[in-house]
């Protein structure tokens, strides 16, 4: 019996392929070259270059359909990067803040995915780019409230309507807390911006009512639009936005405070919608140039996420006709290129 067992063991050891049986040989030490994206000097250099290159750019103009936004200083220009391990790099103006506007749509969407799972977003709102302006009514009408996504106004107001909370105050509290957790500090409402838009948002009210008519609005349309308008008026600087983007880059754990804000699963479903529609009808051009999920807001901010590596944010109020900050587009593109983090840029094996 004993011999048979030994024989079996010997037989087994013969079957084990040599590569598994032997201890791996120590591979020769890898050359100590940092890839640009993990080299602090390279990151700072790319950011400083972008700042100098685009600071005097005169293209674009502040959003003015929200009266308060037309008054914001167009020269504000701040850049920040927050790595997945919590390092913060900055260039330019970090003191000035802008209203978060549509960038908030990302975090409210994440809240809803966290609470109700990815199917709720897909089935009740949609995850398709409309190819039209962010506040297009035709887009809603053409598809009877379908074929939209949570990053254009109709889908975003629907997402706000889905956030857990018995009343307007409870939903707003949850949305503000989510944004604050992503930013790692208590954020506040820019009241003049909120009042200015709330008094003049008949178009968004119309969108919310049209969705209601098609059974695609999940709460009172007037209240949902009001809470949505509030979330758009949350005040943020470039550093706040970069920490928010860095939290997405780090799978939902804030890399600075270390708090788990949402699950990695939620982030996995949030980033693709940003890649599809984060820069509205210019999302395709953006993805073509950078390969990265991103989100813009008419306050002048843009965030972009390099999954697993870092989040980047730029604020600068003058916008392109599609409603995206021009200095932000140009400088993020410059930095992404310099650091070689476009995921579609592949070095072939020879
Ligand atoms: N609050 C703005 C609106 O609803 C947000 C739009 C945007 O940032 N693109 O019109």
C-alpha cells in the first residue's frame, strides 16, 4: 500500500511540467526607468507646459444662458491631477471655483447605480449617445424618452428623480453628500448660480415633463428639475474636481481621504457612459483624441479619468459651441499625450 502511494506520488511529480516544478529563476533587474505617467517630474512638467501654452488663449466664450455664468472671470485657469495613490499635482489657479454644472451628472448617476444597480440606469434611462446638444428636446421626442443617457439633461434629470429619498430635501442631502465624499471635503451650493438658473429653467422643466409624458420620469418633474438645478450649482475648484476624478480612477475609493465612496462595480459602469457621452455631441471627437472617459460642465470644468492611474481636472470658463471648456480640452489633451496614457496607444511587441 505504502509503496503504491509513493509510486503514485512519483508519477504525479513526473507529470508536473518543468516550468511549474522548478522555482522561477530570478529575472534580471528591470531597468529603473519610470513610465512618464508615474514620474512626478514628468507630470508636473506636462501640466506647467499646458498652463503656459494655453493661458493666453482667447477662443470660446462663457455660457450666458445662465446669467450668473456670464459674469464669471474668463481668465480663471486651474489644472490639477490626483493619482490613484493620492498624490496631488497642480498648476495655475487653484483658489477660484466654478459651478460644477453637468459634471455633477456623473456623481448622481454613480449614486443611482450604487443604490439600484446598473440595470436601472440602462433600462429606465438609457446609455446611448444622443448625438445632439445636451438640452435637446428633439432627442427626447424622436425616441419617446429612450436612447438617451444620464449625462445629457433629460437623462440627468431622470437620474436625479431616481435617487433614494422621500422628499426633495432628502434627495438633495444625499446628492450633496455624494459629491462631498467624492471631493473629500464638504462642498457647498453657489446660491446666486442656483437662483439664477432656477428662475430661468423652463427648458429643463419642459424636458422633465416630456419625459414624464413618456413614462420615463420617476418623481415629480418640477421637484426633480429643481434638485437637478441645485446639484449643477455645487461650487468646486480644480483640485476638488481632480480628487473626484481621482476617486473614479481609483475604483471608487477616494485616494486622499481613503473613504470608499462607491463600489468598483459602480465605477465600472460609470466610466463607459462618460466615454460615450461625456462631452455631448463632441464626445466622439474627444474620445478619438484622448481615448479617455471624461465629463464637461458649462461652468468651465472638465474631468478625465485614466483608470487605475489618475484623475485630471481643468477649470476655465470660455466654452466651445458644444458647451465644452476650450482651455480644458486643449490642456488635458496636451498632458495625456505627454504622459502617454491614451489606452489605445499600444506599443507593439517585436
Ligand atoms: N445646469 C446646466 C443646464 O441644465 C448644465 C448644462 C451643462 O453643464 N452642460 O443647462
